[in-house]
């Protein structure tokens, strides 16, 4: 169909300024009103096209574009030649990349990474490259059945793949490795901060047991910061595959050991502090209660539980970052889990044999909170 005057600009063209009719005359609306209406339209278009931003990140990391750019200013034509991509299309990609705040155009057709863009490189300590890769993989596919999760309250992932997410991972070592790497990337900075005594005094505990501790990054940080503490990383065999190497690389292998198993049935006994970092949000209330009861059964009377999670406010307000609610739905769709409020967690702990003793949200750990509990 040939474009008409109404369609030639496409659906994203800004709407004309609203007009007011007074006494048979047409007048332009107040500039402030126009700005507000255009701002609302821009907001909606940004949300509708959010998937394009995700696709830009996906392609950039698949091409290893951030690694290729490195620390230097690079010409789009030079990058296109290295990537064997169309020069004009590559320039357009880089300009969109810059518009998202991941690069800056320093001169016509020349670009360098911003601090955010550097975190997409694979060779930097605070890389989020693997996090992007896993987020754009099987996780994304479940969203085609988002409505299933909203209608039923069940994870769409199970319907799409015929099994639950963690069973799917356990049968695919390469994907499991990417997932573990992505969790390590997302946790690395936070783990180092949490291990500091001003955030939480781990030094008062003889043995720290990190439940669902994956590759051991958190425990390695704790043991490195507190020479008098010993520890255990506990996870599934595939989840803990790299834990011993992580502890050895940190120089704490003699004080840290690795145990594997299923935290729904058993966890190591005899610990002084049990840590659940970003574990409960993976699971429904019923399954989270199962985990907590297993931990409670293993804990001596003097031991403490430290839950590290993002806490949502009871109602959405100015303190509520949108990422918390996006993560909440992400957990629902892929794992059947959820982000919780302080009230939710207190109730869950109370129902499983714990008494909440402290809740803190240290500035250095934002957006995470620390919820400490004692067995009753």
C-alpha cells in the first residue's frame, strides 16, 4: 500500500501539538501542556521499544564489540572492517549504542566506551558480559508466554521448555556455566562490600555456611577479609563446580571447603552463620519455606541466619526502583520466584522457625538488604 500523508511518517512520528478552539479561532495549546503531553508520548514509545535496547545489548555482546573497542577511541569504519559488517549499518548501531549511554561519539564516526559500556567487556573485573548473555538466552524465550504466568501464577518457563529452569540448567553444562558466571558478575562487587566488617561482622562467627554459594565468590571475599573465619560453600554439583578453584585462587582454600547436595533435603550442620544470598527470590513461598526449614533443622541453637535480598516497599512509592519490580516478574516468569517486602520475609521466617533480629539496608550494599534471624 502506498503511504498516505497520514502514514508516511510511520507510527513513531510525534503527534501534532494539541490545539484549542476558542470563539471559532484555533490556538496552540499552552507550551507547558504540550511538553507534558509529548513527554508522556516519549515515555510510552521508550517502553514500547525497550526490546530494541535489549537487542542492541545482545548483538553488541555477541559480536564482542565492547572488547574490540577496548579503552581506545575507534572509528566506525575500522570496527566494521574488523567485524565484517556493513559500515553504514555499523555506524547506525554505534550511534544507538551511544544514545543508550554505552559509548560516546567523540567526532564524526568515532566512538569510545563510557564507564557503563566498559562493563560489557569480558576483560574487566566488574564485567556484566555474561549477565547480558544469559539474560538474552533461554530466559528471554519464556516471555512469549508471559500471559500464562499472569493468568496462573506459575512460571512460563516450565510451559515453554517442559521442565523447570534449574532442571533445564542441570542438563546443559555450558548454559549452567554461563548462568554461574552471570551470577558471579552480578555478585562480585556486592560480595566484596558485604565482607567488610562495617557492613556485617562476620568475624564473630567461627564457621560461615554459604547456602547456594555457587562458585564461592561470596565466601572467598568473607574469608579473605576475616582470617579467623572458616567456611563452607554448599550448592548442587553443577552449581559448585568452580567453587574450590575460586577459594584456592583467593588464597583461602585451607579455610574453605565445598559440599554439594540439594538444599531442599539437607545442608551442612554445625555452622555458626548460615547465609542465603539471592536464593529465596528464586522460589515460591512454599519452596522458600522448604529451604528455610531445611536450614533451620541443621542450625545449632546459637547459630544465626543471614538473608541477603532486595526488599520491595509495601506499596510502590518514590523509594521503589523499577528494577525491583522488573526483577519480581523476571523471577515469576522464569523460576516461579518473587521479590519480597520486609513484611513478607518476616512472615516467611516466622512460619519456618525463625525470629527476625535485625533488618538493615546499608548504603554500601544498595539495593540489597540484610535480614538476620535466630532459630526459635
